[in-house]
C-alpha cells in the first residue's frame, strides 16, 4: 500500500490546489470585480473565500506529508 501512497498524495495536492484557485476566482468572476451590494452577496463572498482557504490548507498538508 505504501507504493501508492506518494503518487496519490501528489495527485490530491494538485487537485486541492486547483480547487482552491477556482474558489478564489469565483468571487471575482461572478461579481464582476465589484463590492458586494447586499448581505447575501457578502455572505457568498465570505463563504467562497473560506472554502478556498480550507482547500489550500488541505493541499499544503498533503505536500507536508510528502516531505516526510
């Protein structure tokens, strides 16, 4: 099982990094790079950035596990 561990972590790290980049891009593309106009837009913007940070942390954790 150890043979498949490193390539799987490398793939997951890249995947989560790309998903994080997409979550960071969504607020800018979806809002047309404008300030949120009401509370719903602000909540969606905060949620998108929160998901981006979570996926970025998962990607970093996968990379740290690869360095061991």
